[in-house]
C-alpha cells in the first residue's frame, strides 16, 4: 500500500513510499539501532549488542517492554498499520484480520496501538466489529 506517493523512500517492490518503507521489521530495527547509537548505555543498545538472533527484533521488543514507550520514539509508527487497516475495513468490511510476523511477535506492544487507530479511523463503527488476531503454530487463531 503506497502511503507517500511523492518523495517516499524506495521500496524493494520498486515503488516509492510503500507502507513497508515506513513500518517493517527492517525499518524498526534500523530505527532501533539509530536510537541505540544515540543512547549507547541504554537498555536498547545493550539488548541489541547481546542479540545472537539473525534478526534482533525480539531484542527491540524486550527493550520496549522494559522502558517507557515514550522513550522509544519509533513506536509512533504503529498507528500507520491501523490507518491502512481502517481503509481496508472501510472498503471490504472483514470480520477478521490476521497479522503475522513481527506483529505476532510484538503483539502486546503493537496490537493495542493498531486496534485503537483502526477503531478511530474506520467509519460507522466498523473498526469496533473487526477482530484482529495473530496466527498460532497449531493452525488455529490466537
């Protein structure tokens, strides 16, 4: 979904300003590393330095769970998926939206912001009716 049609960052799909350039695992990690660089003694920098995972996203989530979200400036980006989902809800009126990947990993941090934005932005109360869920390995829904 294109969010910034003019002067947006180049996306790997070839378009500019896609949602992925604003809210993706790689973008969150990039912003987290930038923030960690400005606070090298902070918990985020420490957890990123200790990470042995191929993707340090779980370290970012661990840091966010341990400090006030206001200090982690990049969390503001979670309203964007809510805005996008509200557009989809306004058009298609689904009963259920399943969010995977980092949305499932950090659901305790991300989904409340996405839910609130979706409920505020969707019209006619549609945002209240749609259920947001994350997949579980057993094949059911969380």
